[in-house]
C-alpha cells in the first residue's frame, strides 16, 4: 500500500488547509473525510445507500451543492450528529480505506484528514499529525469564513456551536476524536498557515525517512 498521512484534529484547527497543501507538496491524493460526512448529512443519505457509493462519487456530488451550504453551522452540527451512528461510521470507514488503498497511479500516496483517521481508519499510517488550536482561535477562523459567505451568525454563536461539536466528537462511543502517542501534535494557535505548513512538511519528511530505513 502506498504511504498514508493521517491528519486529525478538531473543527477549525487548520487541518484541512494543511492536509491539502501537504498532498500537493508530496504529490499525494487528498481526502477531506469531514466533507464526506457533510454531504451525507446535507442530503440525508441513508446507510443502505451510502454502501453503494465511493468517496470519489460523494465528492462529485458535493460539487453540485453550494460550498456555503455544506459548510454552514447547521450542516456542521448535523454531520457531527450522524457521525455518531455506528452503522454509518462502519460504511464511511470502508470508503476511506478504499480511497487510501487506491489513490490513483499518478499519486505517490494519500493524505486523509478527519477525526479518527490515525486511530481507526488507517491506524498504521506512516505519519500521524494531530492539528489543534485554542477554541477561541478556531471559532474566530470559522466566524471569518462564515462571514465571507454572508452568514448572520455572531462570533459567540460560532464559539458555542464549535464547543458543542467538539464535545459531541470527543465523547461519542465509537471513534471519538482523541490522540495517542503515535501522533505528532501541531498547535496552530500562534502560527501563520505558512509556519504550520513548514512544520508539517518536516514532520512528514521525518516519518517517511524513518519508514525507508
Ligand atoms: O472536518 P469537518 O468539520 O468538516 O467534519 C464535520 C463533522 O464530521 C465533524 O464534526 C465530525 O463529527 C464528523 N467527522 C467524523 N469523522 C471524520 C471526519 C468528520 O466523525 N473522519
């Protein structure tokens, strides 16, 4: 299997941005697994129907939905709610493993970002990074993004909803957001995207070198 980089962390930590940049830097395929949960939540797809889909097919469908709708606070909370279902998680986990197993001939590996990539989906990923930041900073980032989409939401509402989602993601019975010793932690609270990205490159290079020995 081609190498997999697992990026996990809470909402608004910057994991999606870093994952995307790492994928492009290392010529790896990128899968934003949160987007899969968002599409399923937005379209209310039942478990039976998800089984017939692939990650690529779900992302293709996502392109037909306005990004502002998929990223809205209501869909974020709904995604977190359906993500508690053991049946849905089992199917989604398989879709993500299939993606990692076949990232395409042109790609040298894959980067998956989410909540449980390094703990459940691909526990033997060559590199695992846990990206985090303080709740206030994460809420400020989300607030700016939602404002760009003309949302009427206030900063306090974003913070409250982000804390509620963190709690839901960290306390669920199956595949909660958690980290262990196999992760390198990257706190992006006080860093620019460029600084965090440069650190992430170092972490990945280190892991890849380590596995080649
Ligand atoms: O990463 P993002 O904020 O887009 O994820 C939306 C929601 O999908 C999360 O709050 C989480 O509940 C769920 N999710 C998950 N496992 C993943 C990715 C996302 O449970 N691997």
